[in-house]
C-alpha cells in the first residue's frame, strides 16, 4: 500500500506544482492588466484633452502639430467620439473596412457603454462631447495569456507524465517478464526431481496416502511454473468448462485452507459452461480471489462461489463475510502496488485484472462490498471472443 500511496502523492504534488505556477502567473498577469488599464485610460484622457484643445484653438503652428501628434499616437485603443446625444462624430482603431459602417459603430458603442464610463469634455459654446473606449487588442490578449499558459503547463505535465509512465511501465514489464521466465526455468529442475521421487514412493510404498497429496502439490507447482512461463506472451485460449476449472481449484484449496473457513459452491459441480479460456491462468485468478477472501475473513468465515450462465456470458461471483472494502477503494484494489497486507506486494488483483480483461476480454470488478459485512467480486467471461 505504501508504494501505491507514494505514487498517488507524487501525482498530487505534480498537479499542485502546476496549479501554483498557473495561479502565480494568473495573479501576476491580473495585476499587470490592472496597471495597463489605468495607463490606457490615461492615454484616452490625454487623447480627449488633445481633441478638446484642438477644437478650441486656432493655432496652426507648433501647438496644433503637437495636439495632432497626440491624437495620431493612439493606434491601439479603440475609441468613439460622440456629441451630447450620443451621435457618433468619429472613431479610431477599428476594422478599416468597417470604420464607416454606422451600424457596426453603433453596436460597438453600445458594448462600450456597458463596460466603461465615458470621458466627458467641454468642447466650448455649451457643447459637450463624450469619448467611449474599450480595452486594446494587446490588453485582451494579456488577459487570456495566463489561462493559455496554464493549459500549456498542464498539457506538458500530462504528456510528460504519460511518457514517463509508459517508459517506466515498459521497463518494469521487461524486468517482470525476465524474472518470471527465469523463475519458470528454475522451477523446472526441482519439479522434475520431485516427480521422480513421488513415483518411487508410490511404487515402493503404495500404502502411504500422503503420496497422492504430494502428487497434487507437484501438479500445482507445474501449473505455477506454466503460469510464470506465459507472462509476457499472449496465452492460447481453448474451449473449456469454466465450472470444471473452478471446481478443481476449490477442491485443491479446501484441503489447504483452515477448517474454520467454509467454502460453499453455489452451482452444479456436474454442470457445463463452455468458454474460451486458458485454464492455468483462469485457475490462478480464482485461487487468488479465494485466498484474498480467506484473508478478509481473518481465518474464520464463509466463502461463497456462484456461477451463472447468462446468455453470451458466464458470471462468477466470489463472496465472503469478511471485513469488506470501502467504496473509495473499489478501483484502487486492482492497481499495482495497492495492498492492505503488511507483507503484500499489491500485484495479485492487478495480475488477475490483466488475465481476465486483457487475455480473456472479460471483466472483473467489485460487485458490492460493505465494511464489516463482506465483499462480492464478480468475473464476467465471454462465451465467444471474436
């Protein structure tokens, strides 16, 4: 569970880091936008003063040239000059193709009235003029900049995380495949030797009953070796009776589980549901789920196994009356590294999910669970994989 917790913490810290960068950028840009808005209003007020003085002066010399230069210098802030009745006199810094379109300018004027107060100046002779303005294109771009920047940062983190996870997963898979195949190879010699010794015992001491159980354990070891040898490669599926596979697995577990654990098969042991299956891997999934159920009951309880033939699917429910699973952990339990056991690696249910969903195109999930009352895990297997 610690490994899974560290992974979750690392992801959370990465997200928090991105959010902090985004918020800092947003706050900084908002302050910058406020400053620029103030500067733009001052610019428009200066433009208005120049207009007022230009209207009131008859000087054609240096002062007139200076006033005209102030007016011409405003090439970014869109402005509309009106009289006291809001009739448009002139406009600047709009689309040149529509600068003479009265309907277009009136629509822009209506929006400007909603967003900012006009600058009023006396043009003399009892006449009043108003200047309406809006934020410049540069200021608008600056307002949206932090959101674009935050999106890019988040996208970069997601892409980096996915690339890193993919690379790490590929590396881990190579390690696991190598270890699994080496384990299968190493198990080959002792299992062959044990097979020979068991055969000798059966020939020389047929009266010893324990040799039969030893033979069953040897068969189990051979299946374990077979499972390890198949990790990393796509297993072959062949038509098999799912009831028979489950029944054989339960029979093996019953003699190796505490007498305080009652395993109850709720199906017809002589029944038949044929599905495409790799018996060795599917048996391992059932065994793993049953062992988890035994752990959940803490060595004393009941495990029920129900198999239902449902049209195109076979459904296997494995229920226990153990300590249960909180709803928040329904999906977490199938992730690598998640475990509640002190010595657990958190790989059993992860491998079970991979065997069922990737190799058999089925589904495995927590059907229902309640802390203190027990858990039911359902496996759905297709009868026909196309």
